[in-house]
C-alpha cells in the first residue's frame, strides 16, 4: 500500500512517475511517498519539474522481515528491477529517490 505524506501534492507530476508508484505499490510492505515536488531541493533537481519521487518503506510484517524485503535498499533493488532503464533509482540514506530521465 502507498501512503502519502501530508505535504505531498501530485499537481505537476510527470505521468511517467505513475509507473514508479505502481511498482512501489506492488512491494510487499507499506511504502510512503515523502516528496514529489514539495520539499527543498537543489537547483536542477528533477523534483522541481515533477520528474522525481521519494519513497520510504514504512511498517514491516514478520513475513517481510523473514524475506529480507524490509528496508529501503531492498525497495531500491525492487524498483530497479521493475522499472525500465529510463528511470534512475537511487538508495539515499533515508529514502529511495526515483527519477524519470530518458537518456
Ligand atoms: Zn528525491
């Protein structure tokens, strides 16, 4: 299940990011969206143009713990495997950053 931070507003999101949300929703643990365009970003960040989204794994069940699918590193691997190469998936310290950036 995807849960959205109260500050998240989807206005201006690039439609291609919906594929990332669909893939994150299939992850076997609750996943939060902490940021799309909201928040503070560096100049040139793809968040500013609605081309990036940040995910964070939330609650974990015992089943998920046993499967080793509970942290953001696992979510990053999951999304990397599920998304085409025009998406960059980066495991940051506190979240998983996904951006749509066609080469
Ligand atoms: Zn980000």
